[in-house]
C-alpha cells in the first residue's frame, strides 16, 4: 500500500469530531482517534508524518495538533523518543504513574492503570520528588520480590515549592522539608535566602529540580514565622501540601453574579417539592448542608427521597469556578478551620440546603421493598425547602431514645422521621445480609483552650442517626452508579479493590497462627470478611484481628473503571451526595443532568480518557487532604505531650515494625514509638506475618494489640515523633474497654 493510499482525512474519520468542534475554536483530532490511529499503524510517527497521514495542512491546524500531542505526552498517553517520534506508552512496555516518596529515600510508582506498585530505588529517586508523575520501565525484581522500576521520563513536576525549617551551615542555607516524603533537602544559595533566620518556618520555591547529579535548589519565597507560634501547625500543613487557600480574581468576579436567593425563574420546569417535609441531619458544627431526606410508606413498599444540592446548576464546565474547584478537588477539614472547595457564597449560601429557604436540588427518588432492595429509582431536577436543620443527637433522642420533649418539639416531622428510622433498620439488615464490612475504630476531636493550645483530646460517638444518614447516602450513590452505567456515561466510580494475592497470603498466615480461617479461597468476598469479624467479636484479640484485616485492603480511589466497591459489597458505586465538598460528586451530577436533558455519551463534555485523568487527580487531592490533616493533628498531639515527659500511661500496640512498637495511649489517643533498643536486653526478630517482635534468647513476644505500660521520654515537634520506654511487660489484649465507641468504616 502506498503512502498516498494510507492517508486518512481525519475530519471524516474521527467519531468525536463534532465534540472537538464544539469545545475548541480550532478543532483537532481527538485523543481517542489519535490513539486508535497510532495503534493501527503500529509504529512511532513524527508530527510531520502524522500531519501528512491525516492531511493536516493549515499551519494553525499543525500547531493545534502539536499542542494536542504534547498534552497527551504530559498525561502519559504518548511518549516522544529522541527522534521526535510519538508512540503509545501502552505499546512500549512502559508504566505511567504517580511517585510516592518514602522518608528513607526510596519510593513507589502508583500506576495510572492500576495493578501492583513499582518499587523505586534510592538511586532512581535522586531525580524525583514525591508527587511527580513519571514514565518508568520494568528494570527487574529486587531481592524482596518487588517489581523495580527505572526512570524513563518525568512527565510532570508536582513539587514546585516546599515548606520547612530554614538552617545555615558555613554560609550555605538549606530547607529541611516538613513533608517527610520529600527526602531531599532544598539548597538555598546566599542570594536567595530572603533574610530568613535559622530555625524559622519558610516556604521555598524550587528553581532547579533534582537530577542524578544534583540536589534541588530553591529560594525563600516567604517566611511563615517562628517554629512554635500558635496555629503554625495548620499553616505548615496548608503550605507544605500546596493546598489552595486564595480565590483567584476570576473566581471572585463570577461569584459576584450570584443573587443571595434562588430566583423564581430558576425554579421553572423543575419538580416542586417545597411542600414535602425534607430535613437535613448533620453535626452540631456543620455549616454547609449537602443533603436532605424524606421517607414515606407506600402500600407494602417504602419511598425514599434523597435531595442533594444542585451545585452543577451554578458551577459550569470550563468556568473559573469550575477550574478552581477541580484544582482543589475537595474541601479540607483541619481541627480549627475548613479550606472549602467552593467559595462561601455557594458552599454556605446558595448551594447549602439551609432551613426554610428555596434551594435547587437533584433528587434521587427510590422505591424499596421490605428486604431493602431498590425496586426502581429515578433522578429529577427539583426545587425544595428544608423544613428543619436537625442534628444527629436530636434525631437519636427522638427516634432511638424516644425522648418525649424532643418528639413533641418536632411533632409535625415525626411521622416521616419514624418512617425513615423504620427504613433504616431494613437497610441495616440488608447491609448485614449483603456482607458489608464494618470495622470498629475510634474517632477523636481536639478541643482547644486559651491561646489556641490543645486542652484535651476526646472520643466521638456515632449513633443510629449517623448510620441512618449513611445508609440513605449509600442507597443514593448506588442508584447513581447504576443510572450512569445503564446510560453508558463516562463518569467516576468509587473503586475499592479486594486484597491482593500477596496481602492475602500474609493475612492467611497470620490468621492460621491464631487458629482462624478466612473463607473464600483465593478470592474472598466481603461477606467472608464480615463473617470472620463476627466470629472474633468477643475474643480478647478481636482488635488485633480487625486491624490486620483492615490493612489487607487497598485504599479506595476514583476511577472510570467499572469495578466493585469491596468494603460496601456493591458491584457498582459512585459518589453523588456531596458536590459542595467533593469534585467527583459534581462530575456525577453533570453526567446525570446530561442524560436527563437527552444527551448521549458521545456528546458529553468529558471523554473516558479525561475521566481517567480526573480520577487520578481527585484521588491525589483526597490523599493530600488526608496527609495534611494527619500531619497537623500529629503536630498538635506532640505539642500536647510536651509537658507530659516522664509520665507513665497505659497503651495498646497499634503497629509492629522491625525497629520497634508503636503504642497508642488509651487516655489521649496519642501514638508513640517504643524503639527496639528500649526493650529488654535481647535480640528481637521481626515477624511481619504475625505482626510481632520475638526475643531470640528470652522468647519474650510483643504483638499487635498487646497492652503496655509506657513512659514518655522524648517529644520531637520537627519530626512529629514521640518516644516511649517500656515500664511493664505486655498483657494480652483485653476485651473492649467500656468507653464510648464509634463504628467508623473505611472511607467509602
């Protein structure tokens, strides 16, 4: 076949041409078409060769195609070799993903396409920093049986600035990063130190990224303040994880266009449910209300309405508000403040389902039977008016404790709330029958005193009102996933993978030593996990078994892949119920609205490839928020323990490593390390399968879940570390202590 015969006029052959023409002033070949074309040709092609083959002749079209190819290269879909030939990463045995650094200098590549992580040696990490996106090739298997990667190309530098303490040695400055996953110090030449004083907390802007031969070089951009200043822990976390806090001018300009109330014109052609007694149920301190609920009995069935704030009506794709919301990914909740995903005029105003005011919403209208099965569901754009802002405690008092004064106060709402509680008990039985995994852990709240210092750390208690709302939200999320899958819409699902083969082998080895067995063979189901948890619930080592089961599961992520949610035991699941504070939920709302208005998948604003990128980004921002809040809380807990050095407390072994035992104090829920050298005079062998340390000569064993008496001997704010020493030998893990409990499930 001649070169001329192989030419393809792309406009006639690209199935996504119309979409590209609508999105861009100058249409270019779609990503899907370019990938399919390169796969069909089976060879790398230069820009010139692609232009010739696709009959792209206009210089402006050539430039547009070049930019498209560069964007696909940045996203890890293509790679450009030294001869400027573009090829598919998937066809070159290369792996694209996000780099996760480790304080010890090594790292891991988390593949975009899923699968096992790739180990990155300290030598390969010299050119990388935590959060970078890179293309790697499989270099082999290391001594521990891990797949090891070799760097091919850095796609995206994620670390552009670093927060940390500034130091000087012999005139040369450097910043010790506060983020322990950034393993390299940032060199600061004298001309870039900006009057920073040794010991101060600074933000350093990186002007030269690391390479095989040199460390990263930066300049002090801002001095945040002194090390122990009040509130510094949150400022460090915000700056260290690069969490956006300032609203761009374009965003503020867009928010000025919003009226304080919903105009009547916006309510036209919507289902009017302002007469239905929908209510919000949230915590006492909540300020933004995503969801409202209503339930009624219809013959032998139940009707459940879950109304969710219609953020997609106000935040449109491509607008400045949308770009900023996407950049943030989610709201971030620190102990003393919230960094919202949307400006307050929306998050606490127009989009918040405040009581007794009109609000636009998207309703999931479900009919369920007495077995808790959804018989039918639909989604409707509506206008509502919340009839009450209820708290979890008030609802629990009404429905569980049957408190007469509280029931009388909300007498008009009681029939619907009693219906809601009746349906909840049915959904709870269905949950148990389905085999959902319920891990029991303890959440805490930090309470401040004078000068913003921690006064105490107290446990929180979840009641049936919390679980009631959770079950309603899960039902709506499942309905949304089924709706979008039925209409074949590109969207983000909430994926929670089961245990990997390696983790499953370790888990079974550990359980075998305890005389326990996990059912399900090589592919255990959530019900197998749930049944094992039920069998050990009254055992003294129940907490130990639960912890090991929990650690065998992966972290949930956002992805367009049609995979199940293992923890919730649902074949399809997405996030629909919190568009004020989670960007994936906003994407789901847009997809539902697109279908409701007669749109087809091919005409949707987002392609499956874009959804893949958005899923990776939103998973990253979720991890970023978790790590930032954890760092801030760890700092606060270290500060809280400064005046307790020398004191003795009782604690539980929460983790076992080769270098020692992590112990959580029961009184304060604070974790510290008993280093292996602080144990009795013996050589200790680490057994990762049994989660224990065993003395070679004495046979003394320290195991996950053991109770220890420890003394606080050191608190290090810089490293957020607390060191303990052993006071008394371990006792077997006791039964659950009679303190308030919280049934907290893995983030769903």
